[in-house]
């Protein structure tokens, strides 16, 4: 029998595991006309002086770098349209160029994009290899056709297909109704084959992009994805990288609201990021080693099947045995009810920080499963926000998962000045603790009363060093690890070590504290206290001195010890080396530098 206590934590993580089907395909369709080949004015942060085409390529560059670590199976490609008319390799049309083939992220693709993004030299290289055309060279339906052909070349199971069209021209065909109609028809064909199309404006300062002029008829987005509006050039790459990150649901299930049932799905807003695990390799062939675990009988050594083993739970000092079927039946209690069931409402103020016992999730409606789910979900969200209450629900997302009680805390949508979404609307799923999860901490009682001056000084120090808000910081160790891998893969000689933002700002702390820290030290510690000085050695106590004196007296009386009786009792080995040597020297035995075991043998030989 073996206990499931060691596997209980892993079972909880199974509920939060990201499960998705197939690889995600993304094609960046970049406008390659002369209008995009000009330098754009605006705050470009560290990308000063880049053209619109180079800014669009930087979005693809950031996406590939992000996916190469987190979604290595996904495929990314880059096409440009509106180029000068000529025959090119990798494209079926004269005004469409293949910058990068649709393939898994690689170091070669990153290096090629960095060459094209290298200021004026990169702009000249793009002009030489691909060429930029006039507005009359734009045939958007041919570019969309080429994207569809590239998608069809990827074998295996595919999760999603997305085209990101990056341009600064609201009317690509210059008002040509025939070309506009052909582009709309081709976009409709893409919609019928579940290919998402999104438009990303790449506009400089003072430029306006009118999505409703033409592109609003072409856009097809994934569920609950808002159209992208004009954003600053400095935030363009980050916005596109976030947009290309696929939302992977933890689970899709029904939500029972009294007599109404809707469909919802949960997501992880924040996840733990760790270094990739080490890969074991064979020492002789350097091939990957696959490890497996088998259970064997402790007496016969025969392999055991799952049906041959039972689980146990220790209760009352005894191990209560359960079979695998009994364990599954215990975990499946309550499976006949909906996975998410509304129990009631409580004020949001009743939720305490100590009630957060697990990583929270985020709940959103799933209109594709049950029609009307979005309307009912929106009504529930608006009423909870208006009354400042949270919904308390019973939660069992899977048949074998543990029954939990959760609080659905409402969150209102927030957008910035440009209309981009900062916070999505929905409910935060807070897992509520059971009574056994809360530990009553006894109050700490001080053995002595502290002076009021020291207490007041400590309060002032704490109030000045308290953070007003939480500012997220980067994991310096993790960033350094990834930068070392990137430098090795891209064959770079230098490595820029990231700043460790977890270190305290000593100058700011000194400026905020002023003289309060010295006042606290003077009230708590003795005069002349130096916190940097090494700790002082404690003086020997009276008991230690008496012990040393007793040891000296015992050494003088070693020859009077009844060693023969100790040999018969077998307690000679408990004597120290000094006692054994002193006794043997008294008998005229040469001891030299012998070890304790040899000294014990010499003592035994004397009798």
C-alpha cells in the first residue's frame, strides 16, 4: 500500500494544467509599399529612426523570441505585400514576397530579422532583396491567398491559424472598388476555413488610421478578442506579442444560476515561471534518457499492477486501506451536479487576504457553447459591481477533482486613452479555505516591557519603509538564464546582465528615514553598537569552568579506574582517546598515533 498524500499536491495542479490541441500558426503580413518604407515620427523608445516596415518586422521578431521559449511547437512566418512587381522565390504572385517561411521559431530567423531591422543598412537590405512598391502594386486578395497556401503546407494537428496584417494605410487600394470587393471575398473564404484575420495599425505621430474605412469588413477575431486600435510606437511590439499569445483555457464547463445554465471557461492570468528542467543524457552516446517508475513486490521482486496496490489514509494511528475504485468513487462525489453552481452572495469586504489559499483563476463566458451566455454573464457582472458583492459558488471542474468553494470577485473593464484594453471584464475565481486550512496563531508575548520611546521609533521606521503599492519586478536569475541561452544560440560574444530589481533602494530608504533609524538604534541598543561589527564571543559560564576542572581531576585518576570491569561490561569504547592513551601509558604500552579502535583493542589484550 502507498499513501496518496505525496501525490495530493500534483493532483491539484492537474486542474490548472493548460491543455490545448495542435500547434498555432501565425503569419505577419507586412505592408511593403513606399509609405511604410519611410521613417515614422513618434516615440519609438529604443527603436529610434526605424521605418514602418522595420517596426512591423520588430513585432515578428519579438513574437518569435517569445514563442521559442514558451511555445516551441508553434509556427511563425512573415510575408510582405505591395512590393515592386517581379518574380520571387517562395511566392506565387509578383507583388508578394516571402520574408520568412512558415516554420518553428529558430535562431536563423531571429538573426535575419535583426539584419533587416538594423537602421538604414537594414532598410537598404530590404529594398534590395524584396523592394517596396507603389500603392498601385497592392493586391490584398493575392496576399491573403498566399497566406492560405502557406497554412496548407503545415502537416499535423493545428490549433489556430492567424494572420496579422500590419499597415499604416486605411485604404490599401486607393478606392478601387474591384480590388476592395476581391479582398472582401477572399477574407470571407478565410473566415469559412476558421482563419483569424487581425489588423495592426503602424502609425507615427499625427497619423490617423480609420479602421471602419475598409478593414472592419475583413477582420475576424477569436472569441472575446477586441479589435486593436492605434497604439504608440514604443508599445507596438509588446502589444503584438501579447496579442499573439494564445489564451489557453483551464476548463470549459456549465455555470448554474438558479434555473438558468450558461457556459463559461477559466484562465490563468498569472503563472509561475521557472527555468527549464535539466535533460538527462547518456554518458556514452549523449542521447536523451527517458526515465520511468515501476512498483515491485518487496519480497518476490515481481512487478506490481495498479490493481495489486491499495492506497491508505492514516486515521487514529491506523492505516485505513482503500482500493483504486474506492478512491475514484470518493473523488467523484458531487459529480452529478453542475461543475459550477451558485450558492449565494457576500459583500466583497468580507473577503480577507488570508482567504487566498491557491492561485486564483479568471472566469469569462463561452458564447460558442451556449447561446446567450455572454448576455447573462454580463448582467451578473454588472449587478455584482453595482452592489459590491461577490458570488459564492460550489466548484468541481472535473469528475476526479476535489470539491471546492470559490468566490467570484467581479472586475470591470479598463481601457487606456487610446482604447486598448488594460483589464478584461470578468470574475476572479478565489478559492476559499475550509476550516482546517486556517491555523490559529497564538499571540506572541514579549518577556519584557519595551520603553515607549523605542516602540514609537519602531513605528515611525515601519511607516516610512512601507510600500504604497506593489510594483512587479523581473526575476533577475531567470532573465540571466534566458539571456545566456539566447547569446549562445545567436552566437553573440557579449552578454548584458539585467539589473537586479529585487535589491532594496538604499539611497531612497536613507532619504525617507532621515534620522529616524539612528533614533531607533539609540533607543534599542547600547551606546557604541555597530551592526556591521562581528558578533562578540560569549564568556565561559561557571558551569563550563567546573566541567573543565572535573575533567582534569578525572584524568589524574585514570590509573585507578577498574578497567577490567569495563572490559567485561563492554563500555571501554565509550572512553575518550585521551583516557585510553593515559591508561595504556601507565601500563607501559606504546600508543604512538594509533586510532581509537586500535587503542580499545590494546586495552582488551591486557586482560
